[in-house]
C-alpha cells in the first residue's frame, strides 16, 4: 500500500504538486513569501511500500472507516486554508510541549499483529498523565468520541509496565481564547483497534471500501461525492 502524494489546491482551483505550489503566484497572493514556504515545508514526504501495512491510530478511531480507506487510497488534496489551520494547530502543539523533554512528548507507540501494525505518537506523557491536545475553533461541551478513543488507544498501546504507572488520561481542547481539559476513563481498547484495523486491512486487500458510517460529519467529508456516488446539497 503506497499512499498517494499530497496535492495542493490553489485558489484558482488548480491542483499543484508541492513544488508547483511553491512557485505559483496565485498561492503566494493568498499566503505571501515566508508563510507559503512555512506551510509547504516538510510536506513532500513519500511513504515507502512496507512488508505489511502500518495503520495510524487516527485512521482507526475516526468516525468512519470508509473515510480512512479513502484517505489511504485516494489522491490527497489539501487546500491552502486547511493547511493554514493544520499548521496553526501544530504551532500551538509545539508551544505547549516545548518545555517537556524528548522522552515526554511525541512518544512513538507500536503494536504488531500478524497482518498489520498499529502505530501512533502520543502527544505527551507528563507526571504519569497521558495528554492528547486538540486545537479547535469551538471547545465542545464534552470530548468527541474519536478524541476519547484516540487518547484511550495511546494508553492501550503502551507496554504493560508503563500502563500500570499511568494515573490518568486527559484530552485538552485548545482554542485561541481558552484551554479546557477533560478527564478520560482509563480503558484498554486493543481489541477494538485490532478489529478496526482488520476491517481496513481486508478492505484494502480486496480494494473494497468498508461500510459507510453515516453521521452528521459526512457533511464535512472530503470523499462525500465518491462515497455516495453523487453530489447532494446539504441543508444547514
Ligand atoms: S461521506 Fe460519510 S459515510 Fe462516506 S466516507 Fe465520508 S464520513 Fe464515511
């Protein structure tokens, strides 16, 4: 499984490679000089084929496995506005973790299974608390299910001796105005992750997208027209 290279959607609607976007006057008009350079830096990574697939936790705990399937098989197209939002979130992540040691942040976790591996990066573990940071425009009244599962997935992926040391798991929402922490129950969801990964693995093997998991989030899904094989106007 080789992930498709990222394409950038220019304000003119054209699709660019990273190199083309760097030289495009229309892209530079929207995000001048150093901003476009910063946005595009390190975006041209190419994934190499592996012996068996390695599924990121984000793809397994997402609201819809079919969407994860499309993310892995379809051309990735990102418009510059979205790239700005991602990069701003990344900058906030870096700020709030910059006083932590390398061992306390971006901790790589991996669990191996016969047909695939599951991998991820824990945002931070500090004083035996797992932290998952989410930047958002609007802080939700309760943690979103996929965020809760993501934080529990990181707990599940830790070696047993480290799991035993964890005292709590927190999902922290960060908006430009405030910070809101939520405590998440400690739960080992390895079986759930394995079952989701197996569905994704079989879908990829047969080139058959998993079942739709329809929700209000379909409205924001980049693959809506592909998934439903048509274009529908949503009513707000
Ligand atoms: S449109 Fe809905 S059901 Fe289809 S892939 Fe996207 S999130 Fe899943």
